[in-house]
C-alpha cells in the first residue's frame, strides 16, 4: 500500500490505480466514505458524490487525487473519469468539481447583474491582476449583452497575504461592487473585517483547477483559464 500511494502524485489517465478495499458490500455514500477513510487514513476525505452515468462514487481527497469508487466499496480508481463521445472526450471529474461553483449562493459573490439577463459567468478574480482589470473594464459591455458577471475571490498570493487582506476588505465593505471596481483601478481600500467567504473561495478555486486569474466558469460548466475579450465571451455563450 505504501508503494502504491507514492505513485499518486504521478497519477494520469494512463497510470491509474486499482485497489481493493474489502469484501464487505456497501450501498450508500456514508459507507463508501468510511471505506475510503479506513483504507487511506493519511488523507482527509471531503465528500462523495454518485456519478450516475458511470455508477461510481466520486470522492475528493484533500491534497490527494480524486477517487472513483465502486458502489460496493471494494474497488477504486485514482485519476480523472472520462466519457467517450463519438467526436471527443469529456472530463467528467472536472465537470463534477466545477458544479460546486454553480451551486454557490450569489450572496457570497460580488455580482454585476445584467438587466436583461440571458446568461451568467462566474469569475475567480484578484484585484491586483492586470488581466482581471482588463476584463472588469468590459463588464458594462457584458451586462449590455445580457451577461451577468459574478465574482469569486482568488487572491493569488494566498490566504494571509496583502492582497487577501485587501479582498477581505472589499467583501466586508459597505458597497462591495463599488469598492471592487475602485480596487481594480488601484485605489486603497479601507481595512474592513467581517465573517467572509474569501478563504473558502480561494480554496474552492484550487480544488477546481484555478492556476491564475481571471479564471472563468460558464454556467454549463466549461472552464476558461485566462482573459477573454467581452466579444469572445459573448460568442462562447451563444448570444
């Protein structure tokens, strides 16, 4: 087991692991989670979610690979799960992770609402990021086209950094939309403190594969790493 676990950091679609848990049959999420925790006690297990298409449970490990576990709790595969279509491959593991973004409450975001909303995008942003500032200047164009822009915090320097403190101050301000716009123009933000989602949103960004900002998630679960001009985004949304 120890030698096998050492391969996790090199897990790819071509190099997956297939291990047996036990001969005991399981039939629900809590039992599958218990089996994973017993087999891999060195990992923190977040949750399990049944993927209906494959019949496997998707189990997220903190600082470890994603597992796909059989419903009987006897086997798992470490690595991404792909769905084979006639023309392409769809990464089902990535889609499952990105679904966490779509279910977040807008009350935790900073939202620039379109009056005639036809679609929305969710953007992991950093107030000191140059490309984030370019995208933000085009928010009025996106709103005019019917696209609502929903911001999540992703301070690239990490929790506890200066930009993290700045983004907490924005989220905790009396007018987050106004102060986010000011911060993206380089204005100094008065320090504010409150119960806020900035650290959780940063963690979620890491979980879904954010490696830089802006990172854009479309409502259909498509992940777009990096800046795209408003016209291209509008086109991608089919508007």
